[in-house]
C-alpha cells in the first residue's frame, strides 16, 4: 500500500468518498494523511490526491487524527507547520510514534516523503516536519524523495517549494505504485468530469443530514458534529478608539452550565457567508428556484478528483482561453497576480468571468467548505465562570489593486453579531501551559491581539495567588489601541502584575517590546537564569519573535557574562524544558 501523510491544519476529507475495509487493505493505493490547523495541509493533500488520480493511481485523503498507526501503509508523505509543535490533529499519532517500546523495524516496509508547511518567521521553521522525518527513519522507514519545506513568507507562498517537490514525487510514485487495474475517471479540460455528488430535491431536511453523513462529509459540512457547546453572545464591544484605523473587539460568550478550559486553549468559531453575498451568488448562478429547497445528497462519482477550476463551466472562448492559461505552468505568475496578491474573492472571479455557470450538483466540487476559525481564549474560567472571552481584530483593509476593501470572512461575520445571538462553538487544547509551580515567575510578551492568551494566564495566576507576573504589551498608541489597559493598571496596583507598554508611535523614535526587554535586561536575566522563569510569546510572526529571542539571549551575555554559545544553548534548554513557548501567526 502507498501512503502520504501530512501534518499542519484540521478536518477529515476522503477523496474517494467512503473507505471500505477492502480499500484499507488494498496495497496498490496511495494513502494521503494530513494534520491541519488552518486548512492549508488539507488543500495540499487534496491537490496531491488529484495529481495521483490523474496518473491512474488509487489514493485516499484522510486526517491524521482519525487514522490508526497500525494501518499505516508502506509509502507515506508528511507535511508540517508552526514553530516546532505538531498540529493538534497530529498529536495522537506523533505520541504513538514516540513510544520507546516500538521496534526499530516497525516501518521497514514504509516508504515516505515529508513536506513541511511553515513560516520562516519562526525560529524553528518546519521543525515538526524535521522531527517527523527523523523519527520515521529511526523506525525503519525509507524516503521516496527528500523532504520539502514550504514557506508562507515566500513571494509565491508554499507553491515555490511545493511545485518542484511534486515534480520529483509524482514520477517516483508512478514508478513504484502499480496503476489501477480499472481506469479512474479523469478527463481533460475539454471534458466536464462527473460531479462527486448529486443533489436530489427532497422535502425532508433530515434526509440531507443522513445523505451527508453516509458520504463521510459530515465533518466538512459540520452536520451533527459532536463536541460543540451552546453559547450566547453577551458582549461585542469595540475596544480601540472609534476613530482608530483598526477595529478590535472584546467578545463575551456565556453558557448556562459549567465548563472547563485552561489558559492557552482556543475557541473554535463556525462563521457564515454574508447574506448579501449569498443572495448575489444565487442570483448570478440562477439558483433562486432551489435556494430554499432541501436535498438528498447521494454519491455520484466518489473516485473523481475534486474540480479545482471553473474552466469546465465557462462558455465564452476568450474566458476559456484565459482559464486554460491560468491552469498551465507558464501561467502561474499571472494566476498569482490575479488571485493571491489582491486577495480576490470567488465572487469577484465570477464577476470577471461572466460566462461561468456552475451547475447545482457541482457545489461540493467547486466551492470549498467554510473552515472553522480558532481564537485564543482571553479569559480564565476561574475568573469568569461559565464565560469565554475573546479579543479579535476585525480584518478589513484597502487594497491598491482592487476598489472594494478586503475583509475577513469570519471577523466580518463576528462583527455583525448582536448580543443575544445563540452560537455553537468548539473548544480545543492550546499549545501553551502555565508552570505547575506557581512560585515560578513568568514573562509574557504579546503585542496587539497576541495579548489574548496572556490575559487568560494573568487572570488564572492571580486567582491562584501567583503574583510574579511580567507583561510586555505592544501597541501603536497608548490612547487608541492599548487593549485592556484598565485591567493591567488595576493588577499593578494590587501588586499582582508588572506591566510594560511599548506604544510604538507615541514618540519620534519607535519603541517596540524588544526595546523594553533590552532596557530590562538585568530583570530578565534574573527572572530566567537565576529564578527559572517561563517565557510566553504571542502575536505576529514577522520580526517580533526573532527580535525578542535575540534580545533575551543577549541579556544573558550582558548581565551574566555568558558567551553567545552558552546564551543560545540556555534558550534552547528553556524550550526543551517547556519554559519557552511561542504562539505566533502570519
């Protein structure tokens, strides 16, 4: 059996629709496993699946959190993101692979390839991919091709590394994996493939649910998903000054029962499209007669690759020619300039390509599901029983390339919710954890909304009687966007917090959190080198995490006389001991 394993973002998807016991045991197929936090790894996994089907190779795409290690196939590929910590959906499999009682030849029949999805803004860029690669080799696996490292910071994003990696992988797979004995349904652009599903009008809404569940798509469409809790939105308040360019919200969600979460955990929200956008699409596609109709979802062509382009549904020759160009290797520069750089939306594409008319049955093929969004919880359940608080920046900005402002789907939806709105949300374990020893000091660095999980930590520690807390908060203006400044002031007056605020634009010389850390190098060195303190860094992954690491490392040299090697190794030791945590994003 052939397999591809990826690690980096969350839901399960099966390119073949359903998986039978016979398929699991089929040694001709390619298994594509992914672990995902944001959905990127799933996109990559499905793309690889389509490429494999185009080569007449059986394949399946499955999330790592639902695939047992005992079923791992002889050929596997892996993908990772983050600052060195494996994605949540990879955790179970990773912990199993780390067991000391596993035989050294456990994976001696496994061939694998690893592709990391990461951000070079992290000090440990694609570290999880590197760890996974090494562990698989230790357990006897052999590589199909060398590890690839996708970087979101690259001009073309992860595609800069993914395309060359695939150009090596696919011929290798073709050489080692037998082609299907039965032709798989793949067609050229000139032939419209069969849709993966059929939508049969029905008057029973429950039939839709059962049809989706029978396909194994309930996790994608969020039908009957377990593990959710019901909450009521009680507060949706702007906390930045009204005339400030950025709208940041303090959100409060309440439940009518007790619940448990810890500082560092995340709330998972399930947004909806804007109703006006939905109405526009219904009108544009002439779906008005079906808009309020319920359907039975049935499998139509489960082995077909997902339709990743609207090229099949255009009728204008000039538009078809342009879409074919976009889909070619030579057209990737133009495609990037058209879609990625301006952040063009699906509706804007359909406005430009006016002849495209998508049949109703192809909704699942063409339109990606709305993925859930995760937000760090900004409150302690000990301080706010039966309540979850969030600190969310509303994504809205002007583009030089398009007239309409760009906006985030989730935050635009969230910004319009009124108090009293009922929601169902999820809770997930986060990557950061407070020290069990409450006497240990903690240093927290969190510019902007990165302060959210740090606020939860401060509240929790104060409730537990741990008052050796130091917070470095970064903003642009102390008067305009200093989130939760009244909370910090009150805690300082109680002697429970030492808060340092870097308001970068309040003076001629810009001041950032790393500048304050440099000023406090004696304090930093004492708290970390002599008292065994903990460091938590949250916020943008641009330059801040690296600058903070460099400044703290230099503080050991300046205050303790350590050389660069010893200072660097001490920071690495803190990471290994769980005393240094980063949660940053692009």
